[in-house]
C-alpha cells in the first residue's frame, strides 16, 4: 500500500463544512485527529 499526504487550508475546509451545514457561522475549526474509521474535528464557537 502506498501512502500520500493531503493538505488543506483550514479556511477552505471551514468553507466546505459551512456549505454542508456541518458548522455554523460563529464556529471555527480548532483541532482534528483520526480515530478508527472517522475524522474527529473540534470547533470553537464565538460567544454572542
């Protein structure tokens, strides 16, 4: 099996997640890690 690295700017990923309705306008990506079978993303929400 060959390995390759995929890199993406967080702002680009935030845009995709907002378009899909996954994160809200007041939320921003903070951290991410891989668990078996899934990508876990931590977001921070601005206080209103």
